[in-house]
């Protein structure tokens, strides 16, 4: 999908957009959880808050299965790190993630570890 197509999809009518902005989440390492497409790790380049949904465009990798070093939640993953030997991660790509229900900031070194991980 081209950048132009992403931008067209993200053009939400003004009357449906929230007045809140979340620019602090742009271009920093994050975990994005979506009810529609699972968990992604990367950097958000665009975030749109609509009337009933949050959509982000990001470059990153999908976590198909992940094991935290300690704990069981995505918050634990963000705080304690990932056990790559017990995790399955997709290739890196630009993706449009709809129905975002959680964004968690993570450290640069954790993002580097996940982005640099081998694909099983």
C-alpha cells in the first residue's frame, strides 16, 4: 500500500475527529495493541483519533507470540524486556493499524532488540 493510499484512508471528516492530539507518541518507540490486528512494535508516524476509533500508521514488526523476561503483560514486556527465544515476530514493514486500544512507550534499546531479531 502506498503512502498516498494510507493518507487517503486517514482523511477522517473533521466532524468525526477528536480535538485531542497525541503528538507525544509520534516517532518514539512504542508497543501498539489493536483489537483488530494484534500487537505491533515500532514508531508511529501518524496517529488519527476519530469519533470511535484510533488509527496509526507505523513502521514496525508484529508480535505474533511474545514472552516477557518477567511477568505476563504488554506492560511487563515494556518494562522488563522480551525473551526472543520464546517469541515469534514478523518482518518489519509499514502498516496501518486500526482499532488501537493501547499504546505503551518502550525504551530505544528494547525497540532495537525487537527490530533486529531474526525471523524464525
